[in-house]
C-alpha cells in the first residue's frame, strides 16, 4: 500500500469565497451601523490686528457663566436672551454682540448661545476673550 494515495497525505483545498463573503458582510454592516453626523461650522469674525479700536463699549456683552447668562451685566434666561438682544439691536443697529465665557464653563454652552442667536437672525456675533483680571 502506497502512502502517496492515502487520504491522510492529500491536501484539502480551502475555498476563499466564504471568507470574502464574510468580509463583505462585515463591511456592509459597519457602513450601515456607523453614524454620519451633520457637522455645522460657525464663522467667527476675528480682528485684523490686536487693539484695532473696537472696544466692548460699542458692543453688547453676553456673559456665559456657571450660574447662568448675563446680558450687559443683568441676569437673563436662555428663552428671553434672543428677544432682548433683538430689542437692543432694533434701537442700535450697529451694535456688535460679544459672547464671553467665564472660567470653568464648557465651550458647548457658548455654542448653544451662538445657535440661539443665529436662529433669531442676529448676524454680527463674536467670541470675546476672558475677562481681564
């Protein structure tokens, strides 16, 4: 009896088709399961040079603090913020709106304020630096 013809010495061929099918199914699964978020950007106007003459005296300051929002130093609710800013801009149309974050406030809070104001139609928004110490 020859060992060359025995079933043990014969190599079995493995087909790659099931492997390719599994990889394709995994690829389709991960493509469908992944989340494609709608990313929006907010355009911020930065000054051309530092100290270009724009002061907070000709601007409406909105402070985002840990204890809430302040509009020109007075406390204001999120719901009333856009309405009050629109009223002041109706009286003074050339007024800029500055949003300043207090220390320890998450940037997302300022972004939500920006979203509310832009949804209300306010265009001239800027992010101010931290308050002078």
